[in-house]
């Protein structure tokens, strides 16, 4: 899987971008604030129809250049020998504020997903073990969705029910109305939530071996590494449909047990929206006992395992988006990252403030200097 060409118009500060990437690595360098990350964001948008920087991630106004009504990003992408043209147009006005096209024809978002997969690695990821739980849930959902495009619809279905239940909780606290609707929402929320929990747990179990092996190579410490899913309810040992039904039953009971507290505070306390991940190093909680270097090695190993797992699932390596990660890693782990990247047959886009930080051979890369939203092919000798 790789990007043959990329273009953007009026996207962030990219007034008109036309880029022909290298089949292996494209290095985007320049001072901060010039538009390097915006190029990665354009690629991520083409893969997910979402931003990794805006809140909410589906919003478009921040992506359109100030003073403009529309913005467009597009790319020619090849996967398993099939080439497609992907295009996303964003508008500040109208009901369809985000329109997608495949090969010049308007398409539904469901048809868009899965044809272009990208894995993002940014400095915020390196703070996962000690960051807020929402950041870890976001990371996990992003990873699951890359392997299973229908997961986004499952998340959205859960979130719709959760919003409705929370609205009812706030109204019920004031009016004392019947609990019949809460029982209906409890049933729906438990069923939808059990699906998410099942997907997340299965993904982490699939990732476990690769994560452990990657950490052993990254750290060379002899310590075992593990990431566990911390759920709102006890989890069954086995996977599968029966396990999902058991989780749903547990969630229904938890919602019932929490009902008084939920009514008092006006929101739902338990469920996958409140679950978490926890990293362990040598059997101890990493957030409390690991050094800064060990924490970053854990996340680096997790991203490497994610990339390898996605390659196995898809039968084709994903495109990698690395946003200034080298500046956050110590020299030894930075060297290991590039050693790993050269071992796998993927295409990567890498941002940096200096091309000399990128430890890749000249034949494996194409460098562009990014300044004021324009990317210029570099002719330097490293």
C-alpha cells in the first residue's frame, strides 16, 4: 500500500500542495508552524475521514483555510496492485459538509473505509501510559478500527445511545418521570457496549505476543511488558459470541447498580466510554514504577506491534505517519525505530525540524522542505 501522489487546496495553511512521495520514505522538514503536520493530517483524513487534531475529530471548520468556504484533499493510492483516486471535499456550509469521492464518483463513507490504511505515531502517543484515560481509549479505538472498518459504526451507535441515556438522566433528575425508558436504554447500551469491549479485548490479545517481542528488542532489559484492558465489569476468559453476551449481562447489571448515582449526577458512569488501558513492566504498573525512558520504550513497542499486526491482517503494510517522533526519543531508541522501519516494506511520511535527525539512506528517501504551507523538493546532501 502506498501513496503515488498527494494534493491539497485551501486545507489548513496549504493553499495549493502537490506532492510526489518516495515509494519508501518522504521526509518533510522545516521550522515549527510551517505546515509539516498539516500534510500528515491530510493523509490521515484520506484514510479515516477524521482529523487527529480537531475536537470533535469529525469537525471540518478548523481544516478549511481562514477566509475560504471549501477545502479539498486527494491522493492516488495503490493497494495490492489496484490504484484508486481518493478525494475529500470539506465545506463550511450545507448539509453535506464533507463529501467523498472514489475515482471521481461520489461514494458513501462506508465504501471509502478500508481502501487506504495509515498508522499515526505522534509525540502525544509517547505520553500514553501517564496520559488521561480518554487518550488511551482513543488510541485503542483507532487501532481496532484500522483492522475492522465497521468498528466506527459500532462506536457511533454506542455513543448515540449513551447521549440519549445521559439526556434522559438529566431530565429524570428534575421531573421524577418513569424509569421505563431508562430500562430500554440500559438494554441497548449494554448490548452495544459489549460489542466494543469484545473488539477491544480481542485486539489486545492479538497484539500481546508482538508487543512483548517488540519491547524485548527495543529495551533489551529482560523485563516483561504487558498492556491490559481495565473494564467496568469482570471479563470472561474466553472470546466469542458467548463472551459478548456475558459482558452485556454484566453491563446491564452495572447500569442498574449505578442508576441512583447516575440520576444524581446526570451521566452514565460505567461502560466502555469509561474503560482504560494499563501498562505493566516486570509485573508492576508502569505509570507508577517505570522510568521515562522505559515508558517511551513501551509505547514505541506498542506502535511497532500495531504496524506488524495490521500488516498481517491486511496482507499489505499500512502507510506510516510519523510526526516529529525522533525529537522525543533518546538516540538509542531513535536508532532502533529507524532500524525497524528499514526492515519492513512500508511507505512512510516523516516530519522533523532537521533532515539530519532521520537515519535513513539517501536512496530510501525523498526530502521536502516545508515553508509557509509550501513543500519544495530538497537538493541537499546528507
